């Protein structure tokens, strides 16, 4: 995070800007100071800060979405701790309720967490780890809703997942379809929309092939073999990973490497 950005946000936070206070709560390393910023943001109406504060109440829920800590875990079978974290059902429900309220208000980070919880999918480099969170408030069929909120909020990973999911649901004969329980329906327009967005990020080589297939078959867009070949060739020029990382650091969404 550039120091000048942090200082600019700090100045805004000290003037009472709730988004800047939320930002400072996320980027501040010292936990007490971080919590003070989050509490100020919450008092000023920030649902994102409320979700982040609630999320940190359960360290094992935070563990679920923290790949850096996974690398430190010698027991790879202990990644799905959250339903057995020691918190009572009422606390779990309160935490999730706060996260859901923030996501429904359009906050991309809580929506990202919820997508990962309901699908069980989070990626470490090229390794897909399955760790689904089970709770009455969580429904697998809400996966498209959470992914779209996260994607509209600028999360390139969610954008890539939507490109893949809608392309797979639309033409499963060419692209692996998402799990049926996730609720994605064939939608050529959305497949083209999200794949067109993802390729502009230059984050994921996979998305170029999906867009090429849409042009090749004329799905969601007018058929064009030259454009299909163009996007196939562009895939080889992208330096990013085959898939986008799920890591989101310092309240800024970036492509993973």
C-alpha cells in the first residue's frame, strides 16, 4: 500500500469520513488501533466496517479466508474449522447476519467471503481448496448474488468466477459447468459481459479462452472467428496466473500472482 494513500486516508478518517475510517481499520496492523478505527466507522454507519469487525470476532472464520496462515498449517485437514470454532450458535448467527447485511448493501469484501463460504471454493495459486461453511443463513443457491456484488465492487477474482460460471452454465459442452446447487442458469449475455470485463484486467489466462469460445460459437455476441482467434492468441501474451487469487489485502482488490 503506497504510504501517501494511507496518509491521505488517515487525514480523511480524522475528519470523520466513514469509508476512510473503515480503510484505516483494515490497514492498521496494531489491533487496538485498528478496532478503534472500525468502531468509529461503524458509529458513522459503515456496514463494511461492521462486517469486518464481526468477521474478526471468530479467528477461525478469518483463518478460512487467510491463505497466508494456511501455508503455516502443517495439518492440511484442519482448514474447515469454522463450524466447530467454539462460538455458540447465537454468536455465529450474529456474525453471519452482520456480514450478509453488509454484502446486501453492496459491500464487495463481505460478498467475497460469502461466495467462498457457500461454494467452498478458495484458491491458493493453482490449487483449489474445498472448505464449505454450513449454516442455516447460508444457501448455495445465493452464490450468483454474492459473486455479482463482489464483482461489481471491483473484485477481479469474482469477475473471473462469473465469467467461468455463466460460460459453463451456457455451454457446458465446451466449459466445465458450475455445481448445479449454486444456482447459475444459462445466460449468454452475462457470460459475455463478465468475460469481456475480466480480459481487460489481464489477470487470468483462462478467461481469454472462454471469451474466444463465445465469439467462436456466437453466444452472447455476434459470431466472429477472427475475434475468437484474437482472444485465443491474447491468452499467450498475458503474464498473470491461469487463475485469479482470492487474496484481498489492505481493502484493495488486486490480481494474484
